[in-house]
């Protein structure tokens, strides 16, 4: 069965520091991977997705993620975070057209 | 382009009461999803519609939850009777091509 593991429930970081949010998946079929962001009291917004092709995917707000098939990972990175990046981040795998989400990582950016 | 609209944004009820949530998807999106997001967890799919037909309701607790999309546009999710463990955010999402999903802001339900 397909599943997603987000290893860190919370990641505190200072403004302008780099950050990496970790995501590992398990799937027996071809994978389509997503990162969503959820700001307080809002719905989920798509940050980026990997469907095929280049393993380095660039998304909105300066985020990028790298698909690593051998390590079954899809970690999210940003070289310099802002206070406004404080939010919950969800990694997801799509199976047919259904999304299976991880438990989320709360990114807290401090001034 | 208007996004996915959901109402109400918040609802507080007592256990054993009934509650209904409404969702209006993005215009032209044939696929509509309802998710349940319990605090500290990722969203979990409850039901998926394609136009006015159900594609997948395998995770819907059918003894108390029901959903409909009669005209293939907006949708209603109902819980009757509610239990304490139903406290969650209920998210609606829609998709044009069954690939990218667009989410509404959700309805936060508190069952006391």
C-alpha cells in the first residue's frame, strides 16, 4: 500500500536560514509526488509536484524539491526562509487520482 | 477565477446532533472531493464525485456520514448523528482533469 512519512512534526528555523522538510514515500507503482502548504485557517495550496522528468522540481515562493527514487524521498528545501513561510507543509503521493497525505510538518520561522 | 467555496467556516454542535457542510467547486471542475483533517494529521479522503456520480466512498463512515452532488456542481456533506471523534476540519477540493486538486478553506467542526 502507498504511504507517506514526514519525519519531522515541527521544524523551527530563524529567518533567512535554509530549511529542509523531509518526506519519504512507499509505493509499488509509479509515483506522482506533491508538496502542499496550509496557512492558518486556510485550505491547502499546491507548492510543487513531481510527475516525471527532471528530479529537481521548482515551485512557488522559492521552494524546490528533489525526487530520489533510490531513497524513496522527496524532500522540500528553501535556501532562505521568511517569516511568511510559517505554515503547515504536507507531502502527498497520488495514486490514480487520489491523494494520500503525510501527517504534516509545521515550519515555524523566527525573526 | 473564483476558488472552491465552503460554508460555514466554523460549526460547533453537541454530540448526537446533525450538521451539514456545503461546497461549491471551481466552475467547470467535474471532480469533487471531501477530505477529513483531524488535528495533527493529514487530510484523509472521505468521498470522491465525478459529476454527480460517486467514484470512491470506501473511507466514508456510511452509518453516519452522507454526501450528495445532485446536479453535478455543488455538494453537501452531512453527519448524523455526530460523535466527538468527528471533530475535524472538512476540506472540499475540486479538479478539472483529476490531476491537480484545488482546495477550499475548509469547515472547522467542533463536537462537544
